[in-house]
């Protein structure tokens, strides 16, 4: 009886501790924007630091990982724009395709027409980690904001490639890209 009572006391406390670490508020909204099919997200952990997005398993059983999210400033902390780092939350699926990018913080004087418009972040969705990420090529260039756009693009490119090298399985020879 005493062990059973102890279990009843400890398990709810453990659940509360885990729930307290899970993303909440604005961060959870952003994670749901990147992964709309996800039903839950892990706390930020691991090396490199990241969140995992879970969706129901279509075959039943435990939820499956549908993606990962991380802040570019956690993976590429020295990459700076015109006036400091540009913090972006990047979502990537297990195949190495970017689910989306959300600019979360910056101090760029021209951010309102370079990295803030939704069109800037939207152009990264669907890109494979092996794509060029070349400003003026596959990334839209914005005049008068070249330092900002180049820095933000490098931060996204370098962080997704670093994350993929460390966390994702390489594509099979038959499967090719994506």
C-alpha cells in the first residue's frame, strides 16, 4: 500500500515537471505553424539543441517524429546581420527538407523590408539541405539590405546543413534527394 501511494504521488509530479518543460505560448504557436500535423513537441534538448515535433502514428502505437525545429542562433551563433544576430526558428523534416522558417528576433535597420516580410521566410519552405541557398539565385535578393539577406541566408543554410549532418540519416542511394 505504501509503495502504491508513493507511486501515485511521484508520477503526477513527474508529469507536471515534464509538462512544465514543454514549449508553451508564442513558441508553441510558432512550432505549430512549422508543423501543423504535430500533436506535441518535446522540450528543447540535445546536441545541437532542438525541439522534436510528434504526430500520431498512422499504424498505431507511439507517435512518430515529423520534424525538428531549432533556432539558427543556437547552431550558428557567430553569424550576424548588419546590426547583430538574426534569430530564426527553422523547421526541418526527417528527410532534410525545410518545413518553414520564422524570423523571431532581429535588430536590423532595414528588417521591415528584408527579413520581416513573410515572403522572405516563405522562400525557404520546401528547400532541401543540399540546395544552393544563393542570394540572387535560388534566394530572392532585396536591394539595400544585402548584408541582412546574405547573413540570414547563411545562417539558415549553415544551420540546416549542420543539423542534418549531426541528426539525420543520409539519403539512400536509390532514394536520391528528398
